[in-house]
C-alpha cells in the first residue's frame, strides 16, 4: 500500500481507532499529538513529523512522509537541531521498518552518502545511531 496516497486524510481516519480528546490535565505534548492526528497528512510539517515519530504514532503513515523529506534534505532541522528529523526517524523500532523495507533501503542510501564532516557535526552518539540503523535496515532485505 502506498501510504502517500492519502495526503488529504488525517491519521484519525487512516489509523483507527479515532482517538478520544485528551484529558483536561494532559501535557502539552499529549495535546499536540492528539491535535496532529486530526491534521491531513499533506499538511504535516517536519516538526509535526518529528513529534509523531518520536511518540511512535501511526508510523506506517508518518515514516513515508519523513523519508520523502529526508531524501531531499537529509539533515533537515525540523525543530531542535540540524538532523533531528533524521535521528528521530532512524530511532524507531525495527518492527516498523519491517513493513517498509524499500523506504528503509532508500534512507540507508542517503545516510551512507552523508559526508563525514556532516555526520561529525550531529549530536554525540548520532554516528553510532545512524550506523545501527544502516545495519538493521540491511538485514530487512
């Protein structure tokens, strides 16, 4: 299934069940994630994708959008720092990638093509995280 075919629909429709409104005392993050589930996929920005991926929400729909952005700009600064969307994306469980092996392979190619100085400029531990993702992704094929 091509998860990018539904860009006009929100996650609440694509990833049932529809979530109930957050509790009155919910944190800002919880409220934000609930809000993002009601936004059509095509309107989600890089920071929104990073938030949803970090919270592991509807990964089958959100990861393809993130990878599409990362293919164009691998070290995209989504919200916090250069490469934050990439690092959030490679940190998801391998089980999510097992459903999207072709996307994982495409992201691997982007990662392995990154210049060493660019990787060295990422936060501490990022190079190891990227290497772990590449190793896991290669095991999917």
